[in-house]
């Protein structure tokens, strides 16, 4: 099923807020919603594969992309570059699909400005900073200094949640998903 007007559904959250799981559930529920695979200069984590979770680029290739205007938005997050290719949005919109973007607060702001009528942004907030720290440590995928950097960034990300069209608190996954689904449904179904 295709959406009437394709939308950008932009989801931002501090890392560890449960965003990835929620996004996966949305993609299963809404066949007219396609995930945007970002480009990044960060190294692959664990079993991540090029072209699946991200397009992993060298800094040089990423900077070439910026110079050539290939990104709809890009930002430096946790010391690495991340960006959304214009091509990803355009090719999905052409097919009538909406696009789900899991991007940071800076990228969300850029897309709200670039697509004022076709962008719906949702901030996923953790129930508390203590819970966020607990979840980040439980993942056991990052070094201590990376965890500390992410917690520090989380504080400034939380300060920008009022800029989003909606905020969902991830206290329980099922509860948060029900709220998220209702918001997305209004836009693309
Ligand atoms: P991670 O390294 O944990 O996969 O992602 C780190 C942060 O970068 C997350 O907040 C994620 O949403 C954000 N991010 C991923 N892709 C993009 C992108 O294309 N643009 C922007 N601005 N942020 C992104």
C-alpha cells in the first residue's frame, strides 16, 4: 500500500532510548514506510555490514559528498559524520513511499526546515537519565569514554525535544510503540 502524500518521519532520541527497536516495529507495521540508510564515517560496530545499517564511508568520501551537495542533511555526532543522501529521499518519494529517518537532533532541525510541509518529527525520550545510563551500559558494545560522551550529548539532546512535533516517553516498549504508531498512522495511512 502506498501513502497518499509521502512524508519524512524523523525520529530522534539519545542513544539508549530504545529508538532502534521502535523503528524496526514501525517498518514491519507500515509497508509504505522505508528506512533511510545513512552514511557515516564511524567504524562498523559488532556485526554491522556496509549498506545494511549504514553506508560506511571514509572521511574523505564523506567530505566529497558534502562538497557535491549529495546530502539532504548531515551533522557531526559523537565525533563522527552522519548524513542522509538526497537520493534516498527523492527515490522513495517518487515511488510514493514515506521515509523513516533515525537521525540526531541537528539533522532533524535541518529536515524540518528543508521539508516544512512533508516532515513529521518525533523525539523519543528515556524515562530518566539514570535509566538511559543503565540501558547504555547494558548494551556492552561501547567503551567507557564513548558511554560518557553519549550521556553528555543526551543532556543537550533532551534540551531540544520541544522543537519536535511530538515527544514519546519510552517507559515501556509496548506503551511507547502504541503512541508512536498512532502518531505515524495519522500522517501516512
Ligand atoms: P550510532 O553511531 O549509535 O549508530 O548513531 C549515533 C547517532 O547518529 C544517533 O543519534 C543517530 O540517530 C544519528 N544518526 C544516524 N544517521 C544519521 C544521519 O544520517 N544524520 C544525522 N544527522 N544523524 C544521524
